[in-house]
C-alpha cells in the first residue's frame, strides 16, 4: 500500500512539474508526503537490521531440520522397542512407561515440526519484508532523484525572499529547546556501553594525537632544517613531513565527526540525527581548513619543503583560524535546519524554519567565510608576486564555494546554493589531493635532479 501511494505521489509530482515547470517556485509542485510515512533513514536502518537477522533465522531453520532428520532414527528405535519388548522392558511396557516414552517422543516431534514451520514462515516473511522495504527505498530514491534534477534552477523559497521574522524566532527557540537536547547524554552513554571498543579506541587515539602534537611540531622543525643543506636534504624528509602534516590536521575534524556519528547511530530522535549529520558535514569543512593551515604553518611543508616564502603564507596560515571560529557555528545552524526541512517528509514548520533562520545562517556564514578568505588571499602590494599567483588560482574557487551560493540563497534559490556549495567543497578536496601529490612529486624531482635522492 505504501509503495502504491508513493508511486501515485511520484506520478502526481511529475504532472504538477510539467504544468508549472521552472516558472514558479518549488512549492507549486513539491510532493505532499504524509506525515506517517517512514523516513528514508529509518527504512534503510530497518533493511540493514532485517538483512542481518535473516541469515541467523535461516541458520536456525537448518539446525532444526537437521535435528528433525536425526530424530526420525530415534522414533524408529522407539517403535522397534514397542514391537519387540525384551524381558527387561516387558514389565515397564505393562506399567505404561513405554507409553509415556512414546508420548514424549510424539511431543518432541510435534514441537520440532512446529518450530520448523514457524522459522520457515518467519524466514519467508523476512525475505518478503526486505524486498518490500527495498522497493519502497528505491521508489523514494527515484522521486528524490527526480526532485534533485529539477530543483537546481528553481526557486526553493516560496513567496517573498525576505525571511519571516516570526518563523526565524520560532526556529531559534526550536534549536535551543532543552527538550530537543535532553536525549544527548544518553547518546554518549550508549556509545560507551554498546560500542565500547570503538568508542574507547577513538578516545585513546584522540588523546594520543593531542599528546604528541608538540613533539610532531618539533619534528617538523628538525625536518625543515634538513632541507637547508644538500647533504641532509632528502625526499623522505618531505614524505615524513607530509605525514606529520596530516596527523596535525586530524584531531579536531575527527572529534567533530565522531560526535556527529554517535548522534546518527543512536537514532534517539530526528532532531539529534539531523544535528549529527550536520556535524559530519562540518567535520569535512574543518578538515579542509585545518589541512590548509597545517600545510602553511611555520616550518611546515609549504615553507620548508616547497620553499614558499614565509611572509606570503604566514598571514594566510594565521587568517584561517578566525573564519572557522566565527562562522562555522552559523553554518552548523544552517545545515541542521537544512537536514530537518529540506527533505520530502519534512513538516511544514521545519521547512519554514529552514527557509528563514536556516537561510539567514547560510548566507551570513558563507559570506563571512568567503570574504575572510578573500581578505587573506588578496595581494597587498604589487611586489607580492607569489601571493598574486595564489590569488589567481584560489580566489575563483573561493568565490564559487563561498560567495556565489549565498548570493543564490538571497535570490531565493536556496537549495541550489546549498547543492553548489557542497559540490564545490568536494572539488576543493580534489584540488587539495592534487596539491599534496603535486608537492610530493615536485620534491622527488627536485631532490633527484640535485643528486641527493636516497632510497
């Protein structure tokens, strides 16, 4: 029934879009999903649970069938004993003991047959349920794909592009509500009790990364000194420096990701699940900022191994801290409200919260980060040729990542802005990977050509 309802909603959505097209806003053809429809995340979690349960049920069914096959031999022995009782058993037979044995055998046989029938039907029902849930998830995925393909250049904010003040205030109260955050302590208690090894292992690793942070920075200084003379310079010093750079990058993004992941896994409430998903996205952006910051740190890979000038990259290194501190909390607010209000089954009030406070937070945060980065990257005078070179490559990417998306959100194309920002951050990660590998290749060629490359 749910699948047929979803198919009807999909067909109606397609017809409404064909009638309206890109001329109106998204609410004119956005599908109306009943509130009692299961969330996509819940459906996929149920599928995973049933798929894990199914092999256990089928294994138990096989065990019962094997036991039933062995029990037939026991039944045959009891029948033989009843037909030809020996002198030792004749008296027991007369007293009814053998009759009791036969009754127990029959009871055991009936119980085995009942269990085999139950587990057989249970296994069949699980298979059917998994099939139905997979069909439901696929249908939801198809309609979601249809929406993604057609929302890119459609206004996702209905009516006026000016955020509603009352909805903004209500969204603030919803985000700060103690009732919504009350299950949070239980999330981490469950993580310790249900996922003890992984949780304790992560906390130990995080503590070790923090403990050895000072040692790694000193080691980077030692490796930087090796690059100053041809006798001590080597490619492996640069490779080690790059590994230390990644280790320095890891702790804080890891912790943010860990917190978000535990909130998602606990699934204690939709509010905390959406909050966890937002933390996971924030962790990705923090990792990108931290990687750039550690790359440009004093005695870091950029300065010591690629010979980038300290007076150029020093201000960039220092300028990457405050955009994170000032604007990432606002971006978290935007992402949280987006996860709550951008999807098919989002209630109307959450959609309104997202289009008001969520959009404001997105615009302010993205513009704040973008303008901060532009201020850090722009050349301050005509002599800064290297800085001009960095600006030539970096400023267009910063504009696409952090300036164009909020501009689209201001104009009402909020969903388009979010999708563009996400894709551009993924592009920035590709650029970071190319920069890392390119830096290593440059060092290999440089050391090899100078005759100092050692295996």
